[in-house]
C-alpha cells in the first residue's frame, strides 16, 4: 500500500512540474473574458489537486508513523 502512495507522490511531483510549465505558458497569452473564466476554473482544479496531494501525504505519514 505504501509503495503505491510513494508512486503517487512521485507522479504528483512530476505533475506539479508540468502544471508549472503550463502556467508559465498561459501567462504569456493576453487575458480575455473567456480565458479569464477558464483560468478561474483551472485555479479551482489546481487547488483541489493540491488538497488531494496533501491528503495523500498525510495519509502516508499516518500509516508509517503510527
């Protein structure tokens, strides 16, 4: 079980790098109303992903240190 969590954590860190690159690329695009709403939706998705990653880390720590 902890091995799959390790793999999830490793894969999620590579996802972070990809998301960071996507964010850099998006910043170079001028903002329009349609792009603004999609960025807002993307921001919510990013927050959800960060929370999910945090929960995985906390679960992993709980399993290993209790």
